[in-house]
C-alpha cells in the first residue's frame, strides 16, 4: 500500500474585495471523503500545510445540511490525529509519496494561491507522473506554480474547479477579489465546466480535478484506480 500526501490550507479567513475577512478553512467533505476512501483501501495519508500550521475546517462545512444530514463530521475530523500536527509544506519531498491530493474550501484562495512551496510541489508532482488530485477551490493552488520562464506548468491541461456559476449561487461572487474559473482560464488551461453542484471529475494525463464538494469522493475513486 502507498502513502498519499494531503496538502491542506492553513488559512482561517479569505480576504474579500472590500478588505473584510470571511471566516473559512478547508471544506470538510473534500478532506473526509477522500481520506476515508484512501484509508479504507489500505493507504496511509500524511498531511502538510504552509508552515505546518494546524488546519481548520470551514464551520459552514460542518453543518448537517452540507453533509447529507450527518451530525458527526467534526468528531470524525477530530479523530484524525495527524491532521492536528501536519508537516511543514516547505519540507515535503514528492518522492516520498505515491500521490498528492489538495482539498478545497475558500482557504486555498488565501494562502495556497500564492505559496511558492506549494507551487514547487505541484510542478514536481506533475513532472513525476504521479497522480495529482485537486478539488473545488483547491485548484487555486495551481496559480502559484511557475516554470523558470514564468509560464504555468498547467497550461494546455484540461481541468475543472469551482465555477463562476457556483460561486454566484453561493452568494460570494460579487464579494470575491477574483473568481477561480477566470484565473485558471487565464493560465491557459481548458476549463471543463459541468452542471452546478453535480459531481464532475476531469482527468488529463496525471492531473485529476473535481469541480465541487460532490466531486470529492468520485475524484478519490479515480485516483484509486491508478494506485491499484
């Protein structure tokens, strides 16, 4: 069995267009569903965050209506001891892992989108041929990945992520300093938009992306087919 690296945002807020701070973190389902899928399959999951800070869930992602009525989401997160003491992202070597997974939440829009260590890890994982899986707002991290000539290593790839339509329906598009779909398209990727809030997974070479929270479990299943 393999060891899979989860790169999780360390942000506690997302700075909006007017300078106010919107409380956030990672989205619980986007961490738990893949974590459960990988560990049930016998794999080990290791967590890393910028600076090794303890990640926090977006409180909105703990509500029963965001989890098919489940009320034990916070307890399930608290039962993952490694999540409380993640590795420092700056010290991570992709050679130690069979795959890399980035959960979303608005947190990556704040920190991973501009984190050079994350950017280097993403480029190295892409070049390694190992599965690189990124879901929902997690693709914001791709913005920090650059080649020495300044171009994006993801230019020319087909991928998906949280769409402008979904951000609008969630009520935050007008407050956002930038929209994920717009910024990804500007990198030179082909953005593949599925129906809002429905599971949608895109695979291009060793890059696997999921559009929204509902895509996290199908995304993990796609990665598992390439680890067996």
